[in-house]
């Protein structure tokens, strides 16, 4: 069984540009989470999908971040326009039901110059 | 102050040593996770526990709900155990199952 995958693994962009991160959860997992670790800080929650619906987006930092999960399968996280402080590692995780272990992807390392 | 605190932040050990990493939290939780991240690698879930103790190979995780404290122990440590170990909790008032993370403990085991 394939694990959680994320694309790209690395992205280097200039301030003001747009970047779209993709997460493919484990097949059949209804719950999908986005997390972020900014340099030197702990990992922080961004948002949670249940199928295609946003269950909780309280961690989204501002309206430059847009997450979607059309069809309830893969999810995208778009940052537009990117700012320097958006640099960090963006992790995706999935679980089949609430309360179960979350399975993490390898992360996307974003660097905004 | 973070709701989840880990200690130590950095730990260097000699191969074979017994290692303990601590996690304290300040809120009511329904579960606590121990996660591992190797350099350049993804995050792997080691344990999820809500009471007592769990063991997997050389790894042991314990939790004391009353004291709001958990420990991760590594017996007979090996250089391949070198990684960042992260404690994360699911809070009681969290209907969405999101995790709140500690800052991680960077472990280096020298041969």
C-alpha cells in the first residue's frame, strides 16, 4: 500500500510568486491534514479535510493560503502571493477515521527568496 | 509558552546507552503520539497512546495522564536511532483530531 505522497519535494520561489503544493493521501483515507514547520519552530496545524469538506481551517495563517480537496482524494495548498515568512516544510497527513494514527508524507520544503 | 514541551532539545549519546526523552503537556488530551524524523526524511509515527505503556522493539513509550507527562525510552541505542523525536497530542476539546506538537528532541547516537 502506497503511503502519503507530496509533490514537489522542494520548491524555491521568489517573493510574490505563486506555489501550489500537492498531497496524495493513503487511498481510502477520508481525513487529510496540512501542517507546517517554520524554521526553528514546532510543527503547526493548518487545516483538516474530511473528504472534500474543510472540517477545521483555524490554523491557516492568512488569506494568501488556499487549500482544496476536490473529489475528496488529493489536496492542494496554494500560496499566492508567497512571502518570505512562508518558507518552511509543509507536511500532509491522512487517517482513515478520527482517532486513528495519522500517516505523514515526506513534506515539501518551500523556500521563498 | 507552547502547550507541549519536550526535553531535552538536543541529546548526544554513545552507542548502547539507555535514552529517555520527556514530553510534558498542559492541556487535557485524548491521545499522545511519538513521532520520528530522520535527517532529510519524512515523519514516521512510532506510538499512539492514551494510557499506560507501549513497547516496540527497543522503543518504549509511557504516559502518566494525571501528571500530564510522557517519556520515550530507547534501550541499547544505535547510531541509526539518530533522528528528531517529536511528541504530539490530540487535545480533549479537539473534535477534528488535529495534533499539537512539541518542538522535538534532536538525538545523535555516536558509535
